[in-house]
C-alpha cells in the first residue's frame, strides 16, 4: 500500500513538472526537476510527517522560517491580504531575507496556502486556507513540512512548487546581477552562491577581480549580508590599509589588517575611486585587497569604482604602473 501511494506521488510530480525525473524509494520520492535552465534535486515524504526538501547552493549559514499567520485574529476584522500579514517571518539575516523573498517567491508561497474544496456534486469548488505547513531555508536547502502526514499527492506537489519558487531565487538574483556584471565587462555566474563561488569575475589588465556575496567573515561570525570586491595583490610591497565607514556596526567590521609593514598611502586616483564607490569597509592586506559593501549592492557605478580600485591596488600601481 505504501509503495502504491508513493508511486502515485511520483506520477503526480511527473505530470505537474515537465521533464521531471522521479523514483520512489524507501518511503520517499526523489526527483530531479528542470526549471529555467537549471536542475533541482528534491525529496518528498508523505508520512509519518509530510516534508518536501529542495537542495540549494551555499547559503553561508542563512536561516529563514515562514509560518502562516491568521488574518482574522485579534479584533476579528481582516487585515489587508499582503504577504507580511499572511506570514510570520523569522530569520538570522534581515537583509538577505529581504533579497530572497522577491515577488516570485512571495507569490508562489501565497498561492500554496489555498486548497480547493468541493461543497457538493455540481457545485463550484471553493478555496480554503491551509495553515499547517512551515517553509524554511536552512542548511543549504529549502523545505516545507507539517507535523502530521499528508494524504494528497496533489498537495505535496503544491508544496514542491512553493519550495521551487524559493529555491530558484539564486538563479533569478544572478540574472539581475548579470545585467550589471556584463556592462562592467565581467563574466557573471549562473546563480548566486552566498559564501560560495564568486557571482562575477572581471579582468583588468593582469588582475582578476572577483565579486562575491557572503555572510560570514570567520567561523565565529554570526553573519551579515555583504558584497565583497576582492583581488590578489601582485608584487606587493607589504604595506596594508584598513578603512571603516562611519556608522558601520562593529559586528560588521572585517578583521584589521596587519600594519607592521607600514600603512599604504591613498593616492589621488584611489581617493577618487573611494569617493565614487563609498564602501562600508576596505582592507588591503599583504597579499589581497577586499572592498566590502554592507548588504547586496548591485549599483553599477559603485561596483565599477570598487573594481577599478581593487585592480589599482592589486597591481601595486605606484611601482608597476597602471594595470591596463
């Protein structure tokens, strides 16, 4: 009986998601689903408690939990049917949560709440709210779960669709980032990996500049969304530099540079680029340059200035001349 139930779930997933590859195994359905040019690996279980999980690229410790709220609570009058009124959102990174919950993700989640119920034969189906599911982003996966079993394969497919709307956010984010990246002469990644591979690589002369999205600067760092423009220094003289913007919380400060070899002076070109980029923190170490922005920065002019500055300092232009 259990095998028949999960075979039925696999059939529903195959029907609902074009090109899906599924197999039922050990009380679970494992699926590979194509979406917008990428493949997603998912696992679905209907009992003893229902759960849908979709694997993600690196999220660097990001956690997000979404629980349904009751619009008719408190004084009994309905509030506006907005996303924030429908969900209770818990996260360890408000900035990244705001980026992750774009229009498509919010729409997919809201659509998953409503389930069709028929009043009687021949009557029009009505939509009722189902508040039993909790959606999460954690441990490099998106999941949807409820505390008991789910008997409906179609409902499981609804939760898979909602989870995919969340799991595909790194691809949508990368497409938006790519517009800026290509205009700067860069090679954008197909998806954003938080704390993983660079989102953009740009070549300036002999210098490779990488733009990455990160949360944690070290093992003990609780995490904060940052955009990092970095490059390896060529022919470094060993002088270092640390700059922190006024008002940046101490929890977001990068580790200080070692000043034992002397402090790098800021020449006129670097000063102009710093003024244009307006980074939250700048660190020049003996072997690399890191220019950090607090949050997710896709401002073309500021990113462009930071790329030029990283390449300028990485090439040690005072000794080697311009990097171009």
